């Protein structure tokens, strides 16, 4: 477990809230091991205008109106935006009714914020956490390829192998929405840690886990429970499980307690052309090719340990 008193790890969060994104942001803001340099809105679960608003609602819920929030790109690097209101609701964060935000959104474009931060901060000192389609990071890398060598790590939620896809049989949503951006990121040479569906499908919002969060009895926990109870209904019906997979907070939990996760360094390529398998993360888990090993593909997680961390940190947020 990371030492809470050590120098905090500098991170940029790129996100498309999304109830699970919201929990990831709360976990990051509740954790002294991390310094959130800024949060960039991505177009994904819902359009950009809503994700930008949702991020600010979450920051204010956490009592952090000081956080710098930026709007990124309106849609994928190629093609049109595919959204997921069918999972997250029209607002993107249905299940809890939070007030309209009063904190501002920055005028600087999120892509420029990513580039300027990486060029300003010491090389290798900033981690990029992507929780949605990787449009903003892909665009930043295309605009300023020199940032790739300055990134400490890209820790992303996306992809899948043994679990297949959740939008098509082959593709997970974040990669499916912008496969070109994902291809750029995976080819960039930046160190990558992937939290694919193979991990997140082991992290289910069971009744006991939701009850433990509900027992915190704070405005934050009330919102979180509302989000979880709304968000899980779709996947419970789809997978027939008790609770649904909680995806994005695994990215943040990895930064705080990496020992909760295990996987292996392997080659991961992105399918960008095929109509049948567009957005597939082709992970060479068994090492049958000699392709460059460009990503740590996480496959196992201590789910109880994850929820113990999440619940303990949410308790620290007394909005
Ligand atoms: O496939 C799950 C991912 O897509 C999560 O990041 C969820 O928030 C959506 O963006
Ligand atoms: Ca997301």
C-alpha cells in the first residue's frame, strides 16, 4: 500500500461521467496519495456538454470546487460519436439528483491542457488516467508527439480479451467509440496499464458492498448508492449477476493499491478497420507473436480489497 504521507503522485483524469467515472473521481479526490492536476471531459457515455457538467457536479459534491476542469474534444478522431444513455441515463449520471454546478469550466481546451502540463511538469512525473474514449489523449499525441516520452504512465479503463466486448461481441465501449485514438495511444511508447473488462467484470456491486457504502450515511454515500442502483440494473439484466461491474474506479485504485491487481506485459493492438471487430483489443496474452509488448494487461483483482479501499475513502468525503 502506498505511503499516504509520501509526495503525492501527479495525475490528469480524462473522463466521460458516467456513474462509474464519478466514483473514480471521488476516490481520487479522497486520496492523499494523488494530486489531481486537472480533469478533462471526454465525449463518450453522453455528449461533451454533459460530461463537462457532470465532472463539476462531482467535484462540488466532494467539496472540491478548486479543481481545474477542461472540455476536451466533441467526438472521436474519426467517425461520429456513439453514446450510452441506454446504460447511464439521459444525464449520464442518473440515480442521484445533484445541483447544477457553479464552479467554472476552464477556457483552455483539454487537449492543450494535457500537452502544456506534460511539457511543464518534470518528465516522467505525470500519470494520465483515461476513463472513457481516449480521444483527448490520442489528439494530444498526434498534435505533440514529443509528450509521449514525458508521460509517467497511461492507466486506462478499456478493452477486453477473455471477456469479449460489451458494445459488440468484440469491442468494449471506450475503445469502440474511438479506436483510432486508442491505436495512437497504444503505439505511442508511453508505459500503459490496462484495466479491461476481464478485471472489471470481477468487481460487482453486490448488495453487501452497496449496503456498506450506504451505511456511511453521508451526502456523498447517498449519491453513490443512487448511482450504483441505477447503473447496475442494465448489466444485472444482461449478465444475470448480483450487481453490475464497476469499471472506472479500478484505474484509481491501482494507483493507490497496485497490489490489488495482477496481469502481464504483452502486446495489445487495436482493430480499426473491420466492420465486425472494430475497437477490439487484440491482446497477445499467450505470447504467440513477437510483437512489441506495449501494455500491462490486468486480469485479476482482489475485489473485496477494492471495495474496502473505495468505502474507506468515500467515508473521508464529508460533503
Ligand atoms: O465499458 C465501460 C466503460 O465505458 C466505462 O468507462 C464506462 O464509464 C463507459 O465509459
Ligand atoms: Ca467512463
